[in-house]
């Protein structure tokens, strides 16, 4: 098994169980204890987890976020359901911004059937899997490539988004609260999303956690829709 593949499986195990031991990982992945310890050290250096005696743990405030290659294989049915709901708001002759989330990448492909559409994104998956045609223009924000999340971030990306006037912005986040709005496990994607909400007339979000009720205070003077990624449940805010 390749190092990257094994480390992705370690992260997948830790999504289910926040604390895990080296013994559990050696049994599940059929790898030696020294190999697992080396993987845990590399993952800790990347900010995914914290090493403890005999294993590793994800703590509150951890910078853990699932690598893009793993996210693309998870909760596919729920993501397709979300894309089905969001497709109701797609229309020709419009500009859309999609973040780097796997759900956004699924929805973006639905736009190939619409004429006169512009798709702007900081997501590598969309840039890699879609191409500009006579009726569809694909725009990249540019920026610093953050692996293994397959997203473009940094000042260059933020400046590009500031100059973009999108009709609809579609993104994912770790959670929503009525007081704080969107939250993320990492600062860079949250910065991208914050600026994008200021540049779009309509915001569409998927959240792992929906907290309390929502109001238009989330996106002042904008219509917004929030979906639960696990339940694919639509909540309208007026």
C-alpha cells in the first residue's frame, strides 16, 4: 500500500473514532507499528492530528480536514441529493462561483447543459474535470495550491474573487451558527468563502452541522439557502 493511500485510510478511521491506537491501526491496515508511527508523525506535521502515547487523537480546534481524494469517495448519495436540490437554482446566462468542496464539484458539472454560463472556482477538481466550450467559460482564481485539499488560496485567489461579481456562490463549511455564520477547520478556505459571500447575490451552502435557526443576518441583503450535508435538508432564510 502506498504511503498516501495508507495515510488517507488512517484519517478515514479517525473520522469515525477521534482517538485511535497504533495497535488498532496495525491490525486494520496490516502495517508494521514503525510504519504506522511514521505515518502518524507525517500527518501530525501536516496538522491533521496530534500524537499521544501509543496512538493519536483529534482534539477540539484540530486543523484536521479530510484530503480531497478521500472526500470525493465519501457520502456520494447525499452529495448527489444536494446537487439535485441545488440544480433548481441553476439557469442560463449567469455567473457562478464554486469553492473546492467535493459537493460543489458535483454540482458544477450540471452546468454543462446551460448556455452562456461562466464558472469561477478555486477548486482543482472542477478545473481538471471541466473545460471551456462555446457556451461555458471556466475561470480559475489562481493562487497557492494547498495539498492535499486541492484548493487554490492565498492573496492572489482572494484578489481575484474580490473582482468577481457572481450571481450564485456555492460552498461547503464545517458548520453554521446564526451568530458567527460559516465556520471552517482551516483559515484559508474560510477567508475565500467570506469574500465570496460579499461578491455574490445569492449564497448556497452545505454544512456538516446546522446550529440554531438562521436569518438574513448571515448574508445581509442576500438570499441564502443552507443544506445539511448529512440529511440533505433545505432551510430557507428570508
